[in-house]
């Protein structure tokens, strides 16, 4: 495995941008724009295109306000992004697959993990647009999760109940995921120009196609997402 690590805090920003979730054009735009260039640059770096597994870690300053009641010094100011690329992965549902999650690293700092799986014989350049939109959706989605809990919880964030079950339907309709999906879809729509409804339909059809949700569940999920509103 090749591992690359940048020097600490390569993108420190002192400007504190506001979090205006009631604005349908807001998706943590500045932070997403800042991070995705690094992530995509690493993914499409031709110098290392033959490596089976590559990993890169980036770190940044968080440019948004944090609830003073949970503020915890650097833990509220710095976040990391780890990107892993796996090539020649068999039995993918498509030529490439992008997945992600929000967690904490070994040092206790907030971390976004992005994993790109690539099928055998696939040229990444042929899938640039789909990878780019998936990366942006993942970043916006996971950044919103940062703001739902300490140490980066946003001011006025409501208390969110745990989800009831472990099915994909339960996941998609859970209290913490519904707003995160809405934010992520804004990032996709902003990049592609597609209406949110189409972005949602395309996303859910992929899960219907591989049998993880039914058509009826897909319709109910879409209604739940569309019916959600952020408070101003």
C-alpha cells in the first residue's frame, strides 16, 4: 500500500462562514469546494494509476461557527479527510463505487472517510463526472453530520433521536440522515444543474436496482426527503 500524508493543516482559514441551512443553495459550499479539488487531484493523479490501493490524508480548518457550549479548542477547528482508492474490485454494481462516512480519527479529530472502488479494467477518466458528483455529495453529506454533534455541533442544532432499525429504509428515513441527504443532493444539483427531484430519483433507483429497497420504500423515502424543511 502507498500512503501519502500532507504536512499538518494545509488549508487553514480564519474566516467564519455562516451556516444557513434554510437557503436551498447552501451545502457547506466553501468547505466542499476547498476539499474536493484535493480529493479529485489525488484520485486522478496519473503518476500512481497503477497502484492497487492508495491512501491519502488531508487536513483542514473548519470555516463554520460551532456552538460555544460544545467548543473544544482544536477539536472544533480542524477536520481530516482520508481517501482510499481500491482498484480491480470484483462484483461491483457499476464500474466505480464511491462511499463515505463521518467518524473520528485516532487523535479524536473529526474525519471524513471516502473510499473509491474501481472495477477491473476500468479507466477512471471515463467516469470523471460521476466520481466528481459523488465526491461532492459525500463531502456535503458528511460535513452536515459534523454539525449534528460535538465537537463541531452548530448553534441551534436540534436533538436527534436514534433510528429505529437497521434496514436501508430505516437508515434513509432516520432523523439524522434525512437532512444530511438533502444537503448532499444540493451539492450534486449545484454541480450538474439537474433538479433535486431528478437527483433523488437517480440515487434511489440505484438502490432499487440492486434490491436494497423496494419500489414502495423508495417512494416513501422520497416523500420523507421532500417533506423535510430546515428551520430558518
